[in-house]
C-alpha cells in the first residue's frame, strides 16, 4: 500500500490497521510504503503509474477529486462483495465520491472543532460552551478571556483546521460545488471575514505569519497563552497530554447558534493501474470493517467513519466533548474540493496575514484566489 509516512506515529497508525485486521484474519498481510504527507499528493501521481506500483493507496476526501485520475471506481466491487456503504459516515462517502462513483472507503470522519481551556473559562467566570453556541456569545467569551497577556483565541495562517475555513462552512458556505470553486460566494466570505475581524477589529487573537504553520498557535493553546483554538479531533490526544481534564471541545459557532460542521477524513482506495482489483478489494475490505475501524479508533484516537463504533473512540472522554463531536458529525457537511485545492490552500496561506491585519478584505482575497483557480 502506498501512503503517507511523515513520522513514526504515521507508521504506527498503518500498523494498527494491519494488526487489527490480523486479529480477525491471522493470514492477513499488508506492507506499506510512502513519502511524508507534504510530498505524498505530488509523488503518488507518479508512483501509482509505475510498473511496480502497489494496488492500494490512501487519500484524503479533500484530495479525492485531485486523485481522480489514479483512483479506480469501487461501486461494482462493493456491489459484488456485498459492502453496505450506508454504515459509513454519509458526509465522508460524499467526499470520497468523484463523478458519481465512490473511489475510496473511509476509515475516519473528523469534524473541525473548537478546542477550549476549561480552567481559563472558569477563571473568567464564564459558562462553558454548549452545542448551541452563537457567534454573539462566542465573541463575548473571547473578549472576557483576552486579558492579562492572554488571548481568547489562537489562529493559524491556513484556511482549514482554522477559524476562516471552519467559520466559512458554519456560516453556510462551501469551497466547491459541481467542480467549481465557491470560496468567493457570500456565505463563505462572511465567515472568513468574521475570522479576520476577530484579530483586526476585535483584538482577541494575534495575527499569524504565513510561515507559522500550526506550531505557534497550538503551542499558545497548550501553554495556556490562548484559551481557544480551531483544529481537528486528530489533535485530541496531544492536547489532552498538555491540558488533561481542562481540555474542552465545542462546536463551531455561527450567527444562529445552530452549528454546521465541516467533516474531513481519509480512506483506502485502489489504483486504476492495479491488475487484480478484485484481489485488492478483498484486502481493502478487511481494513474498513467496523471491527477494525473501531479497534484503531480506540488505540489511535481517530474518530471512526462508522457510527456504531464511535463509543470505542469516546471511551474515557468527557461526555460533553463527545457530545460536541457527535453533534458536528450529525450536522456536518463534507470538505469536497476541486483539482485546484492545493493552489487554493497555498494561496490562502500566503495572503491570509493581510486579512488578519485588516489590510485586505476576505472578499478581495477569496475572489482573487477563486478567479485564478477556476
């Protein structure tokens, strides 16, 4: 299998799938190889057309459109093998569907969430967020939390797993529709502008630099320098190690208090160049059974794509944190992108500091990016 291996943690995750599948079928065997995540979506396009290419590969739902040329449709194989696609998170299946065909089966379903520091809320005399969290209440909380050298929110320069993208979706927008880029549509623009204004007008967060990456904002949150942070559930274990019982999870705020989540995730697919797609699918199926997905969710912390085993992920986690993530899973929309997604993400990373500093509007930045991407 060709996949991303950026760290020992990645390697351990893929091995966890192999080990879980072996518990069910002792004869199961699978080897994996691949570059770092940052290089994966470039290198996979050449690796999977080589004569010795593996049959299986991984993809994010957000990149499925981009990899459409190398991912084989799975519909006929699923039907022939009796796979019930309805057991998987609906948003993730939509994200893994290209031109009407499912091209990968998901193993996780990860909604962007708003992490918060419970102790900082308590110190400020604030009630903790519920699943009905309006932007009006959120802004009031952020202002109360921004004091004594502490910030209400930490922000990154990127679009997704961050305030701009999460709010763009929660305000009713999307990044694409029918293959066309929609980041310049009013709802998405409004959400991104709200994120920019938290820094430029409200002063409840510091403006990021384009080169920051995730580390500065995540460090501010885990050190207690910032009370809240947008990120994914895949960071839960890391943040819990730093904050312990003070780690809280909230839904994404919006003006009505009825949050709309954006769900990301990854899955396993088959290369179009694979000579034995039936054999490859029989291997793939063993990686995405509820038993295997649940086992990996319990040991690795990935939010499972199968709702019947979410309890294995939720074990030992505070009930309100689990409730927030379940709410976003039930009220979420998939991150469906276009072949220009890498360009969009890179351009936003470059220009967002101007938006956070008030030098350019969200409409200006997003329209410029959309026009160059369509």
